[in-house]
């Protein structure tokens, strides 16, 4: 049995998990995240076609054992996703969750959850991901005092299946083979994914996501306006100094810098649009329209940029 995972599905897991457990968040505040896989079976193989982040833990530092608290929105999301999949001849093929900062394995709660999936679908899978495993390429020991295991080219997760569902919650489990599509080599999986984690850490916060993007766009607009004003002031200074012959060279350089700045901003904006794919399902209906509204401010700002640059050329 082999599980086929598209690059976007893998990145969805990485992004959703790192959003709630990264170097900008105190380690004690790291939270587990979970979601489901949509896809189909082909023989004994599982073909994943979609990955959905559903929910994350609510932090309760007084709890003896952290528990997931499923909301009505979470259950509604599962129903909607399953119905959409069924309409395309697909279905829920398993689930995934994170173990931020601790060993990739199945707890008794994970076994119970996997049992619910595998009872209905014998080929159902359970993926467990640890961001630190991917970043540091290590696996933590089974028990305190044992050595840390050094890994190589590990994507940060394992996929498990219960060996015998008839044994219920005491069933043993085993790892399952998988293949991640969209990369040329295993080394590329690791290198690109580690870079992706940096982008997610810096630009996909668990809190105040809209405020982060609002500040980013406002700062980029202010900087662009400053560049335009600075260009005109510089040219006027050259004129006052009697150095008009330098104007064309200066103008070309400034325009080149402005266009480079705009291009860099567009790359960041494309990142923001991509990140909205990794939102929890219940967030999407309200958050994505607000993100689009925020980004439209940049579109409005640059809509007249070419006219302004042409005006500079004609004026000077």
C-alpha cells in the first residue's frame, strides 16, 4: 500500500501546523492541529486529492491532558467537505494531525480516532506531523534518557494504519509507505519545505492575520508613495543645481527601483493569496473576502502607476 500525496496537500499540512507551532510562539503555547484527507482508493493505494485543516487545540494550561474541543462549525465543515467530495466520486480517506515538538507516533486518543475512520474504510490512514522533525531532521526518543535519532531527508511525518481494527482501541499500528508528488528529489522536498516554513512563520500568524496583512499593504503603499515623491524631489534638486543633463539617467534608475519594488510586493501578495488556502475551513468564508479587500488597496494604488511614471518622463 502506498499513499500518494500532492505537493499542495503536503504544504497544507506544513502551513496549518507551523502556523500554531513555530519559533515566534513560546514553546509552551504550541498547539496541535488536525484535519482530514479527501481522495479515493486505487487498488490498495490511497490517492489524496485534497487536504483540509479543520481545527486546533484550545490552550488550557490547567488541563492534565490537552483535549480537542470540536465546535459545531467544525462538525459542519466535515459534513460540507464530505458532501462536496461525494459529488465528485471521492470521499474522506483519513485524517492528519500534528505533534508539535514531540515524537511522531499514535497516542491512545489517536488510535481511537483512527479506529473510527478505518472501521468505515479499511484503507483509511492517519498522518502525524512534527514541524521540528522536518526542520531539525531528528526524531525524539521513546523515553527520557534515550538518545535522539538523527534523520536524513525526512518530510517530518509518518503515515500509520491500525493492524487489526477488531482489537479496538488496543490495536497496534504500523507505518505505511507514501510518495509526495511535485518534487524532483527527496532532497528538494526538504530544502523547499524548510524555506516554506520560514515564509509561514513570518507571514501566516495564528492571531491577528488580517491586521498583519493590513499593516503590510499600508506599509508598501506608503513606501511606494515615498519613492515617487522622492524621485520628483530629486529631479527638482538637480534642476536647481543646474544638473539637468543627469535627469534622464536618474529617472531611469528610479523607475527601475520602483518597478522592482512593485514586483517584490506582487510576490508577497501572491504568497498571501496562497496562504489563504491553508486556513481552517471555518475561517475561509469570512477571512478570504477580507483579505481580498485588503489586497485591493494595493491594486488601486498601482492602477495609476504607469501614468505617473509616463508623466515624469514627459515633465522632465
